[in-house]
């Protein structure tokens, strides 16, 4: 059952130069003389209308996670802060990784291989420590450290509450995590900042080793924030608010 809505069909006629030729090189023009649109309609009985009014035409709401991808400008600083967004409300999960700038626009490089722990490709430039700041709080309380990749990997896998199981879980191990998909995961589900209910800044604080300032890189962050969807009846229409 859908709310009343307006449907629009855009029809583009074929150009005369785009004829359909047969094997004898003669052109045949196809002319459409009639359009027919079949739309099924639901007609409720008295009892059915009462049932719909009591169970469907009333405010309904649920929560969902909205995804937003943020990409920094090209950087070379060995340590600093990147403002992911100046205002976000109720973020739940944040995934961050670093990537060489040249992979962003060059077809010769695979953009789906990340460089968080190996920015320059030879192992000399890497991310050493990092934390996420939301409002006035840092997450996690103890910095993520380059030397504790198992801790970062475990937190990432625990996002879906799965272990490395070839039947039901993710196929992410320390080797391909370090070399191919080094993603830093921040769990903000238990943050106390959301009590106020207003939007706050989201910042990524980091430090790279000194060899990293010879390679241009970008920081990418995928932010999953909680939104509320409300379906409400106004007159004879269902609208979202």
C-alpha cells in the first residue's frame, strides 16, 4: 500500500538518423501510435478500511543508519587533525583508512586497496597512532597504536560480532588486513555525548612516522549515523516527516 503519488514518464523519441536497417540496406521507421499504462488499484471493503486505518494510517517510525563518506584533501603532514564533519548527530560507527592520493584519480592503481599501514608502498611510511574525537570525548580512550594491529583488527571484526569463520563470518585475517584492507574502526554506540541531542564536530587525530611526509595521501572516513524515519498521515495522504 503506497501513499497517493504522481507518476511521470519521460519518453525520448528516436532520432531519424538512427534507423533500423534490414539486410537489404532499406530503412524501416517504427512508429508508436498508442501507449497503455496498467496500474493496479486496491479497493478496501468497510472492514478492510477500518483495519487499514487502525494499523497502517497512523504515525509509524523506525531508526536506521545513514551512511556518509568523507574524503580529505591531499595531505603530507606527519601529524595533525582532520575535521571529518563540523556537525553530525548521533554517529554510531566510523571507519577510517588512508590511501595514496595517486590512487584517487589514476586508473593504473587499484582504489580498493588501502595504505593505512604502508602509505608509500615500501613499508617506510605508515600511520603510527590515532584517535577519534566526537564533541569533547576521545575514542577509544587508549590510542590505536601501529604496534597493536591485532587490537584494531579485533575491534573491526567485532563490528559484526563475527570471528574469522569461512562459513558464517568474515574472511579477514591479520595478513590481508595489514596489506590490503587496513581499516580503523571506531565504535561510538556507547558515547555519552548523544544525551544532549545536538550535532557535534567529528575529528580524526593522528600521527604518522616522519617518513610519511614524502608521500601525498588522503584520509577517508565512512560515518554511520542514526536517523529516525517517521511515516505520518495528513488528511488522505501518507507523508514522511
